[in-house]
C-alpha cells in the first residue's frame, strides 16, 4: 500500500475528472502503461480501480482520468476529493500489458477507457494508436479527447438497446484490415460481442487483449 496526497482535481468536461496524486511512496515505481491501481474508498475493503494516464517515478507524481457515472463510492470520491486529501493506493499491478503487441493498436471501449487510450498513445509505441468508443455524451467526450490530443478515435453514441453496435463493428473491420492488434475494454457485454466479431474477421487471439471494467448491476470487475 502506498500513501499519497491529492494535489489537484480538475474537471475536464461533464463527468470527467483529472486527479493528480503525489507523494514519496510514488517515487521509484516501475509503472508500465496499461497497468492499474486500486484506490481505497475510505477503507481497505472498498476500493475502485483506475488506469493511470501517466506516472513520473522521479518526482512521485501520478495522474488518473476518472469518469463519474453514478452514485457509488468511486463516483462520489471523484466528485468530492480535494487537494490535501490523503488516499491509499494499491499497485500498480498488471492489467493490460501491450508490450507484446507490436505495430498498430486499436482500442475499443467507452468513457472508462479514455485514460487507457491516452496512456498507451503516450507510451512510446512503435505504431499508431486508434480505436472507437461507445459513449453517452459525444460532445463531452470529444472535449476531453481534444484536451488529451486523442484525435484518431471514433465516438459513437450509445443506444440503450445496443442498436449502435453494428456501427462499432464496422470500425472493427476497418482496423482489422490494417493488421492492428486489439484492446477491448469497458462494458462486458460489448467486449463479448466484439470478440465474436474479431473471430469472424479471423484476427488471431495473439492480437487481442481484453479487460471488462464494468457490467450492468455489477461493480469492481477489475
């Protein structure tokens, strides 16, 4: 466990918070883009998982991009945490390690995946990073991604009955044709369907990594 202080809580757009954490315990940490941390929500028995978007091990400074999507402990913490508040961090730990995937990378997910996309795009890869996100509010997501300079991602408005998924599958086929490796994150049901789509496109399993971040009615999947 690492003790850290919150030094900033910046609202980048509606529901998106950029949280900066600092402290001596964050120095000298060997972080790899795609790894996760867990932050205790008031007790060691309740935590939420985040993907750091950057980690400066020399200065002991890390940042996470959080999405406020409900009234649970994670969303409450993102809204309310303020500079000088302390928190307990577990990790970083393996979650998605893209080092084995060379060349173009395609990331599919949702609002909870934007931080991962930024971390991988800035991680010194030897190929382009692109992808597609299903989102509730295209405007606010575009605003966040413009600030992060993530221009190679399609944003598709989420439909409550999944009527938008064929449009996402079109993006899947387009990027598969480039020889990209795929990272599937976000909603469990969408990941399952996209896996099936990649199988039909004959994309080998060695070019696919997946991690479900949430499912309706469930929390703490990762």
